[in-house]
């Protein structure tokens, strides 16, 4: 996910201008309102959940800490014995368990965030496509009838040609409206299936494992008299 191409998430201002111009031309206020709503949605910071997923997914400090505790324990096991080592061995076991569970929680968190982001961005891409298609259709239609984008001068048209132009614009808008509505409805359907993700995030927060404290074993672990070198490990 690192190196996300942000160019594909830019709002197409030119296509928006094309659609707005033709909506103004025939007084299609509903299309203007739809564009305003889409622009607010599409200009939202959709990169943020992907960046969060990238951040969570790349975190390996808990795994590194678990590996370090395990290596330390294995290294001591070859030469040390006694109740001091027994206490440390028990502590190391609980600690690695907690660290490994924490790493698994981060992996689950990454999956949840990616699923949410992917669902929203798929809708984003669809809406961009619908907006671009509508703008392209209107541009071709305007070119056919001599309508210049942004121009205050309207070409002289016969009543029949004017009706054809209006019908063509309405047809493009009908398709645009239907496609956007279908895509946003599908988004709501998909997000409904992700409602559980919100609870999962809460569960991860509430149950994120804590590394146990050494507690009373600190007295034992820190006392050199409670550690003994195994006879077979003594170089003497």
C-alpha cells in the first residue's frame, strides 16, 4: 500500500464544470444538487484510511519484542537454572503470549480498515467514471449543436433542434442520476455488512493485550542468589 498513487483520487473539476454548465443551461437544479453532494463526498480524505492501514500493517515492534524475549529465554535456558530462572521463564511465556496477541490484533485492525477503505474507494471510482461519462456525452452533444462551454452566447437553433438538444441533455442526466443512485445504494448495502467492523474495532481496543508486570517475581528474578549455573554449562 505504500506509495499509493494519489492522482487517481483527484476530483475531476473539468468534468464537473461541463455537467454544471449543461445543468444550468436547462435549469436542472436536481443535477446541481447531486453534483454538490458528490463533490463533498469525493473530496473527502479517502487516502486517510489507506494510510492508517499501511501504518498498522507495517508495525512489527510487538513481534520484534516477542522474538527478543524468546531469544533471551532460550539463551538463558542453556546455562541457568533455579527458581530465579523458573520465574523469568514463566514471565517470558506470558509476555510473549501478550505480545503475539497484540501483533495479531494489529493484523485484524489492518484488515478492518482496508475493507472499509476499499468499499468506499470502489464507490469513489465508480462515481468518477459516471461523472466523466456524463461530461463526455454532454461535450459531444454540445459540439453537435454548437454549444460552447462557458460561453454566454447560445447558438441559434430551430425549435426541433432545440428540443433534440434538451432531450439529449436530459437523457445524459437521467443515465448519470440512475448510475450514481445505484452506486450509492450499493455503498450503503456494502457498509451495512461492515457495521460489525465498528464493533470489532471496539473489541480490539477493549481487549488489546497488556504485557504483564514482573510483579512479585521481580524480587526473585533480580536476586543473583536465586540463579545457578548448570553444572554442564560451567566452563570450569
